[in-house]
């Protein structure tokens, strides 16, 4: 009797249990690759790239009411190209989650941006699930495979957790892909709400990275792929709606930019001399193929081609995914080559490629014979082995010699030059440097960015390739108290300021690697000797710390300008470490 009574309960509860599993399946599917991404990121330690320090400095200025400036009291210059990310950082600071101290022994300058990045990665993987669910009964498996593959890519993990905007950018681009894919299957691609959503997302992408504007082409391309004689008018209307939805937020920010900075382009774009790509540049995606591996790339292309030729709902989804994927690859080709390692501008490519290939593979193998599945599995295993071996070499190489970190620059520029100023008695001077991240957060001198990212006038010299004009400006008008840049700086030979007779007449060297001070700022030979000794001691300390464990943060809980010292360097992480 008990067994008979319990049987109806089991038949009633089973569907409810299955619904519950489906309801929470997306959480598991997104959480697992997010955890793997976090574990992979931990391999690179507490490294934050120095370029992120520029965004940190602007976020600090905005949150404290100083305005959109690199340092309080400086002129407004749009020395950032990621306003949405700066806003995320400024909000974090206003909420006392960022730039205030340490969480459980880890500085929030490190932890907050990395946690936000992981939240963005969770969103990326959740969107993979939403795409897979539209055409497959195994969305969890598809997301786990695609998400795990993404989490294994050093390029993706390094730059999403670098302190820069890459994680947010990948999330927005994946959201564009998800909207296109899901509405193409449901027949709502031309719905006004779809068009408006894509337009707003493209505006968000463009405000996260300037090249995000290329995704403005995503909706028109997607609609052209599905247009028919009966839908031409609806297609035109939907594209107009999408364009207006993009133009409202993008136009509002452009208006603010013109009113605040007096320029229609971000200053960083001028400083980086971005121009039209050449035919040679269009071959740059080959670098991504080398990074991924040729066998893996060939198999991926073959699987996608097979899925596209097979009539099924998956074909429509894959076609939609190829639109933002192709635009992301085009972005990588168009942008000027980045001096940083690990393909910083390819962040959005990896998750888009992973979900496109995984969906295609599941679709192709679903009806394949056992023999074909065995052959495919063997080839995929061999390709994965080769690719993972390459990833391991990339990861270990970056861990031993990462792109210059913010903590390192805070020490070797900010606190180091502060120490020089204390010894020489300089209380109100100017520092000309090319590393503006960590130094802008720690220097008590007025910082001038020689690379032009945060200086509008210098940016124009770089854009116009006017090195003679730049030398004149630095030596005749600016006349900085201190000049510092390292021998590895790419623009050193091009600027050639060290060979200018005016430079040698006005400046004396503090350290042969690239530190100078104006002769009229040196009170006597004894203090000059003391400053040079400080430079030698600090160089040895920084080399020892950075070479031994480059991914470790040793800058303290906060990055703040050190106090003014009287004849000796004021307290800072450098003085405490000596």
C-alpha cells in the first residue's frame, strides 16, 4: 500500500526535479569555467598591468570630485579610452570597495578589478549557455566545453584579469552575439526591441573600447543574411532603429567629450597614431592561428563549415555567431600592433570562437557514425594536446616576464623620483615620463605623459610624427624638473632627445638607464651624489624584487603619493623594503 501510494508522488516530482535541474543548470555551466578562469589567473599572481593605472587614476579623480584628470589640478584630458570601465572603477571607489585598502590581506587595487573581471567572465559563460539552449538539449555540456576551452587560453585570462577593460568588453560583445543568435532562431531578429537592444549594446562596446564601434556593422550584416523580398521594409526599419539606439548614448558621450576635452576623438587614439590598415595588416590574424595551433584551427574551420552546410537550427545560430566573430578578428587586424604580449586586442575572439566551434561540433557529431566519431575524437585529442602544450609555454613565459606591472612602475618611477626630489629639496616640480599608470597614483610631482596618452599637446606631436616639435616643446616650453624613461622604451630612438645639445646643457644624469634632473634643481654636488646613491640602491632593490617574483604585489595596501621628505626620501614601500 505504501509503495502504491508513493508511486504517483515520484511521477509527479520527477518532472519538477528535472525542471529544477534545468533552471539551475546555467549556474553550474557558467560557474565551472569561471572558477577555472580564476585558478588560471591565480597562476599569474597579483600582477596588474601598468596601463590599468591610468584608468585607476582617472577613477580616483572622478570619485573624489577632481574631475576627469590624471592628477588633481591637471588640465582635463581624455587619457582613457574605456569610459565604461573607468565608471565601474569610480563606482567601486565611491562604495569604498576600491582604492581604499586591503581585503583579507590583498590590496583592493588588485582584488576589485579581478573580481569584477571574473563576474564579467561568468556573464560570458552564462551567455554561452543561453545561445546553446536555443538549439540543443545539452546546453550545459556545450557551455562546459566552450567555457573550459576559453578558460585555458592564456591570452583571454591574462587580459581579462589585467586590471583593464577586456573582461567587460568580452561580455558586451558576447551579449551582441547572444541577441543575434537567439532572435535569429526565434524569428525576432527584425523586432524593434531586438534592434534597439543591439544598438545599445554596440554603444556600450564602443564606450568600453573605441574599436567596439566596428560592431555597429553586426546588425546590418545579420539582417542581410536573413532578408527576403517580403521583409525588406522591416529590415530597413529595424536597422534605422538600431542606429538610433546606438546614436543616443554614443552621441551623448561624444557631446560630453567635445564640451569637456574639446576633441571628437579620445586623446589616446591620437597618441597611438591609429590609422587605416594596410594590406599587410590584414594578414595579422595569422598570429592568432600560430598562437592557437594550425591543426586546431583547420579542424575548427572544418567543423564550422560542416555545420553551415547542414540544414538545421544550429546553422542559423552559427551563421549569426560568425558575424561578431568575424568583426572581432577584423578588429585585431585593423588595430596597430600592440607592444604588449599575449594578443591583448583579441580578447573577444576567444569566447566567440569557442562557442561557435563547440556548437558546430555537437551538431556535426550528433548524427555521425561511431567510426567518424572515433576519427574526430582522435584528431581533436591530438589538436588539443598540441594547443595546450603551446598554451603552457605562453603562460609560463608570461609569468616569468610579464608586461610591465603597475606596482613595478609605482616603485621605479613614482616613489623612486619622489626620493630624488626629497634628497634634492624639490617640493614643487614636474616629472616627464612614459609610464603613467603607477606613477600617476604615487608621484607628488606634476606628471607629464611623454607617450602622449594623458597629454593632448604631446599626443598631437606623436600623431603628426613631429619629433623636432616635441623636442622643442619639452626643452623650451615644458622644461620638466625630472625626466625618466627606460632603455627599452620604443620611442626613445625616434625622439632622440638625449642627443639634443639643449638637453645635455640643461640636464644632469642621475642613473645611466634613463633618469635626469635639471641642473638648476641641484643645490650642490653632495646632494647630487646622495641622489645618485639612492638611485643605485633603489635599482638593486627593484631588480631583486621584480626579477625574483615579478607577479607579486609589494607596494602596500594603497598607492598614494609619498609625503615630502626633508633631505632624505620620505616613507614609502621603497624605504620600508630597504
